[in-house]
């Protein structure tokens, strides 16, 4: 069985905890800038955070000697796990974080970030023989 050193996952693990801290800030600690609401800045932040999370966990598999099919399988599992993590964060915000609530559009942005990163990793990292 092939293995990847845990050290290669440290950037993804670090980013996971940064995302966790940022998404668990109380609502009163999040600055409000009116014009940013017009460009849906909050949703772009979610796309970037969760896309980055997906990318950082796919990267070690890309740099491994796993087969193309194994890499693709891991990329799919990572993107799904990140999307589920985004949904979990929404429930954490709803029930445990003061001034925060469940926002289905935030989860959609989280999932879109995971999907875009998956597509990027698949397109750039997976070598297809066509």
C-alpha cells in the first residue's frame, strides 16, 4: 500500500484550522463594509477558502506516485469531504456561534469552491491519454 508522508498534508491541515477559526468568529467580530455586499464578497471568500482547502489536500496526491485513477478517486473524495465540511460549519454556526446563522448560500459557495478546485486539479494534475 502506498503512503504519503503527513508532512505533505501540513499546509492543508494548517489551512483547515485557519478556515475553522475564521468561520467560527462571532458575528460581531466580522467587519461590515457596505459596498462589498454589492459584489457578494462574502461568497467569494467562501469560494476561496474552501477551494484552497480542496487544492491543498489534492496537492500531495498529485505529487505522489499514485496512478491517475487513484489520484482522481482521491480528488473526488476530497472535494466531497470539503463540501460536507462546509455544511457542517453552517450547522456549527447555527447552533454554537453567537451572532451567526445557517446560510444555505454560504454552503453553496463552499461547495462551488470545492468543485472549482476539483476541476482545476483534475484538468491540470491528471494526465489523460487522448
